[in-house]
């Protein structure tokens, strides 16, 4: 019922909607690149045509063209975001998407005095498309970003909105391309109440870790003396070669006295490889699992999958070393098709993909040892087919084929439950005994620990084609991605709807 027009901003405008609203977002492509927009974390039940990843669910919107995304916010409330889902354009094209609870439905925690959105980003001084194109030509890793931004600013900014004694909710979004991030505020506890638009059992922490694609709502209490308190945003990377040490800074200011008379309380970011700080945060996350918001964890598993994820090296005649970095899942480096998988599936167009994605890695090997096995990957556009409503357990196992590294994996079209996590090689006999099937946290993006594994479960109750990929954009570019194809069900509301009339053509 409301129409709003937005022009370019960085980050983009915050969209505020309510649970059960239908959003119609008309995107007019005014840039020189092909474009598509993904509504990260929105379930898109039966509306895969509006999900957005280019060549997975749609052909791009070409320069000068328009497309209206049309979807309903069913059964979800919280902080999510939208971003371009083609090339590296999400570096600058992203913004917050906030879903308020239905009218009259309170938060399951005391209402904060005010709410603020904090979008964390990454900035390159040069054109990001030039950065990634150069890297793809050379076969080597791209340049790291020059700055971390907070609501678009790289340096010291002040949040003026706090007044003493009150509680504020911060809706924090990691929209960075390639960096997992630590976030902390000097002298303030952060009470975590929600992640990825799902409520969690509230807990206090000094530092949160947030991966690209993740969102976290925290409540802070302005209960110190009047002053300025430093906010730090710094990279977390548990890999042998940490490269980026740039810290983004902001400050929270209490407005009880004149700012120039206030001193700033400082705080230091954790070291870049502070895995224990990250674990202290992720290990305590639990679904709220209340009467109103029960955790519907699948107790039985129809499809049990093991995906080995990591980097590899493939031959490349034109590259500087004669080889290029690639990434793979079960040794398959995903190749993007020329038309969208969803269209090919819906219209029965053959030759676009094969439905034979391997359920397990090719040969059993020591994933986390330093063996150089299967370093060369195969290539293909392969999807894994699931019947409607099948339950899936997916173990994502990091490999050390080149080097162990954290991988924040994002699944489109679903939330999943994080039922287990461990270091070393996953053991299918003993590890499931320790799974949490009662109140595991529910998310849409989860970090696969460096040299370890994580187990997730979900119910395939959304027909369509759904992308699964590492949300570190460089890894996606290198091929760390695949897709699930969920078939239509037999019931009246269990099949994909028709594509919209203005659906972009390739
Ligand atoms: Cu936020 Cu497929 O991405």
C-alpha cells in the first residue's frame, strides 16, 4: 500500500516490512552491468522466481531493464538484508531488510527503547570488478579490501542516539564480501536475542562473531557514565595466512552532556585468529524454542549427505603459474549455466544441468591432514535432487587440500538447524550421538570451522532450485557452490508458482 522510491545509497536504503506483508520491489537497472538482487534469508516459499541469484533462479536484469520481485514474508520476522547476486556487485549494492512481528505481537524480550541498524561492509579503493577480473586472469587470490565500513563509513563515526540508562537494540548485518568479523563495544555487554531472523535464548557476551551473510540482533544498555565508547569491527580468519588487519571504528555516545567534553573509552579488537573468542560465541547459541517459537528440528533423516568443501588448483594455460585457484564441493567445481537452473527445471529444458551431485566425497581420505589428494577438481553444473518434504542432514567438512579455512555456508530457500560441530574429520558413527536435536540454533548461514565440520538439518518443504554456497565471495567465484533441486509436492500448495510476466530473459 505504500510506494517508496530510492536512489543510490551506500549502504542501500533500509526496507521495513511486517510479517505476512507482500513486498513488490521494482528494480530498475541503471548501471552498466547485468544485475540481480537476492533477498538473503527470505524463505521465498513457492516464489523461487524472486530469490535472485543470477543463473540459478533467474537471468540477470540487463542494463535499462526492470524486474519486479514479488514475495510474501511468511512465518519470518527479524533482521535480514538484500544484496546484488551477480559478479562482485554486492560489495556496494546491499541494504537492510527488517521484518517486524505481526501487529500486536511483541518481541519475546523486553521492548528496547530504540533500534539501530548497523551494516558492516568492505571497501576497495579500486573498482571491485577490476579486482576480481584481475585475480581470475592471474589465477591467484584477489587484493584484500582497503577498509571495513560501518554504515558506509570507514573511520570514527558517532552514534548520537543513545541516552543513559536505556536499552537499545542493534541490528547488525555482515554485508562484507570476504571477511568474517568480530564486533565489540568498549565497556558494554551485548545481549544476543536473535540471529538470521530467528530468536535465540538470550545471553550476554563481550564480542560477537558474524560471517558474511549473517545477521545478529543484540541489546545494549547505556548503563555507563556519560561518554564515548569505541565500537570495533575487525576480521576473524583462522587460516595459516591471515592477511587483513584493518579495523573499522565507530563510537557509541551518550547524549547526557556536551560531546566535546566527553572522553572516549577504548577497546582492542581480538587478534585475527582468535578462534576461542569465536567459539565462545557460537557454542552458546541456542534456538529460543519457546511455546510460540518452537524449534522444529527434523528427528528423522531421509537424505544424509557429506560435503567436503575446500580449495584446489586446476591447470590454466593463460595464468601466471600455469594453474589457478579453484574451490569445490565433493571435488566438483560448480560451473554457472547460461540460463537459470530454475527455468531449465520448470520448462524441462535439457542439457543445462545434471541431477547427479555426489552425496559423498569421491574417495575417503583424511580431510584435515595435509595430504595433497584430489587437488585437481572436476567441473560441472550438477544439482542434488530432493523429493518434496524430504528431511536432510548435511555435514559440511572443511578440507586441508590447500589450507584449512573457515567457510560461512549459506543455503537459499530454507532455514536450517545447526545440530553439531567438531574439529578434525567427521565420524558418522560417534559424532551424531552428541547432536543437539532439541534446541539447536536456526540459521541461514553457518561457519564451517577451519579444519573441522558442522552438521545441519532441514526439511525440503520449498519446491524450486536453491543455491548453497560459501558466502565469502571469492570462494563462490572459485566454484564453492552447488544447488538443491526440490521437486513439487502433490498437495494444492506444494508446487512452484508460475514465473512472473516480466521475468528477465537471457
Ligand atoms: Cu547472501 Cu547466495 O547469498
